[in-house]
C-alpha cells in the first residue's frame, strides 16, 4: 500500500488490511516507578468501543485503557469515562499514535504523568496476560506433557514462565533466546541457563510458545532430535467431563477437533457420542448434541451450559459455574467438573463375598484404551473387564462384552446409577449383582484403589 506523506505518496509495507484483528481479552500493565494504581490486569469489554477501537477496564473498575481522540493508547480514569472516552484524558500515554496496533504491540515507549508533566518511562510495559499452555509429546519425554500455568509476576530472561501442574517441569525462555522445557536443575539456576529436555528449534524473538512455526527438539539418549509430534497450544487437546447428578451421558473424554470452530471458538467432541463442547453466540461454553450424529451443532439445545461468559478462558478454567438441563430448565449443578486431567486409578481391588466371586480380584488399567469414552480395566489372571457400558453405568463383564467392543451393557455386576464420569472406587451408590436371573443390591461389594482406599459409608 501507498500512503500520503507531505505532498507525495510513499510505499509503506506496514499498512495492512485484514478481515479481523487479534484482540487480547486480558492485558497486564506494569508501572513500577509511578502511577502504580494503573498497574494490574485489564479485561476487554466485549462489544464496547472507544473511538473505533477496543476498550479494556482495570479489574478494580476504576481505570480504563482506551484509544484517545489523538489516536494514542491512554490509561485514564473516571473523568475519561464520563466523556465516553471522546477525549485524551489520562495519566499514561503511548508516545506515538498506534495506527491500529494493540497496546501490547505498539513497540514504543510510554509516557507517565509525574507531578504536572509527562515523562518517558521505559519501565512501563503492556503485555498479554500469558494463557495456560498444553504440551503434547507422545514419542518421548512424556513427563513433560500436560498443562502448564503461568507463574504470576515472574520472568525468566525477560519472558514469562509456565509451571507444569505436576510441579516438576517448567517452560521458560533460556539465556539463548529459545523456549525450553526443563526440570529442577533449570529452576535451581533461576532459569539463567539453557538446561532442558525439549527445545524450540530457533530463537523465538518474543513469539509465544504456542505461536512458533516449526518443529521442536526432544532429548533422546544423549542427542536432541526433531519431533514433529510435539505441540504447544493454548487449547487443551483433551477435556474430561464429570456430571454425576444428571445428564450423565455427557460425561467422559472429549477430543479437540482440529479446524472446527463455532462462534470463533474451538470445539471438542465426545470420544463415543455426538456431544460437543462449544461456545454459544453469547460467549458461554456449553455441551450440546445428541446420541446420534446429524444436524447442525449451532441448532442443538444445550444440555450443560456455563452460567457466565468465558471471555476467552477455556472450559476447564470456568470453575463450578455450570448448569444442566432438567426437564425444560437449566438448573445450577456445582458437581459438574470439566478438567484436563482424569485421575484414573492404575489398580482396582474388587471384593464380592456374597456371589459372582469369580469377578473379584485385582484389575489393572488398560493404558490408551477406552470404552464408550471412559477408562477400561482388565482383571489380572481372569476373564473379566470393568468398563463403562452404553447405559452409562460401570459394569463387570466377561469376554462376551469384550468381543462386542464394549458397545453394550452386558455384565454380572453393575453400578446402581449412571456414574457421570466418577471413577468406580469413588461411587457412593450401592452395586447390583446378578443372582440367578435377577439383579439385587449388594452392600458388601467394595471397590478400592491403591492410591485412595475407600470404604462404603
């Protein structure tokens, strides 16, 4: 594009016209030398604009980050809001007009009011609040896989640090300018090093880990090798839904659908059924669909829905704010949980002293396997399996169930109610046992896990 400069047009490669601009939901302002009340997090006010540009409000509700009539980014207070931001009032300014760049991208120094004058302050920064990151590494260094959360107000070599939820790995910027996943040895050096087992291929130059293009390197033996399967994303590849009190059929494992989105947000699909986690037009996460494929997802009714807008946060970050369909109304249900981690017991010990003793004993988790979107356990030295049936109940079934691919509800012991994603050792209801041709409740059936033995109350 060409723009007018003086009396002639000059070519300007910085001019861009796009169909959309990436607008951050949350911005973080740092101002250590003054106007400290302006520091902190600013949240995007969805649907509101100031002079044709996005508007953010400080979490205190007393400051705003807006575009002034001079085309500069301004941090101002109630006096600016009273004028509906048709002004240039504030205590911090970007030094130059932003030309459409977001506050974290302007690349210029900021001015701060000190006394009666504005002074340049290179310590002022406006950055995107780091999002949680999700790492996949299926071919090796699997301990590094999982969710990483940003460490508040801590940097490594001038860049954010993320800590694995397990607390044994960190994703940081090394002294070589590369993103690195390292362990305790890197942390012991306060991350002033390049120690790690997974590296990005080249220096990032300020690009966040999830935006890098190209492969990552993974330590294998004594050598680092490229591994195209390693990915770092702001979207969890897998979500687990627990809904024990109702709409239990929605529970289970959901997989991210690459390239599929609704209302500008990602979509996750149930491993077995046609249920999907998606965003409503109003910006709320929900679970919708039905047990048979077909029909437009946007037209399907919500069976579980978040009570508050997500504002860009992922479904696993919404907390206990969910409601489920009961009859024709949505009712609040604090027992609904959506998470990135499913605590599956590696071993289960089963006791059934009054009958069906052959199904008792030790069961081991079948790694990587699932039945109807839920974990699967195999009896040690026996012919039984503990699986989730098509009726949503935990079932002890034999090879007959296995031969059908567990696409059934055959077995000799059942949970009394649909489990809704609750693991077998944590169910509070009684179990049903086949006695002759009928099932009867048996309060003596006990299922315990190695990590957390539980007795029936």
